[in-house]
């Protein structure tokens, strides 16, 4: 089955970095970045924490739970879904 970008992510979606992009920590930028053949996208701290957990194995509900535990926060699902939807539109993330 080929991964496709869904119109709207749901909490049982399992996103991963899209084809043609590579996530890595960039010390010079002091942030996570998405590298692609034409350039680089510098991710802010929140975006980097979300994308680094999007490995195609974890569901978005698992990503939200990990983030809430890591940052002692609650109610992050809406923000995570909104970011993942935007990242899908830019093809940074894909999911089944």
C-alpha cells in the first residue's frame, strides 16, 4: 500500500516524513530541520518535537500522549492535528 496524504489527519493516523524529505538535528541552526533537494525547512521547537515522533509507527494519539507527558501539558491534540494537517499540505508528512 502506498502512503498518501489524507485530507485531514485523525488521531489513529500514523504519519511519517514525506518522500524526498529527511529530518535531522542541525547544530548550526540549533533546531530540527527537514532537508529536501532544493533546500531546508527549519522547524521551531514544537514542530520539531512533533515531526521527530512521526515515524509511521506511532499513531497521532500516541504522539499527543508522549508530548503531553514530556512537557507536562494537557489538551495538545488540537494543536498537533492542526500542525500535522498543515505539514501534510506541504508534503512534509504523509500517512495512510
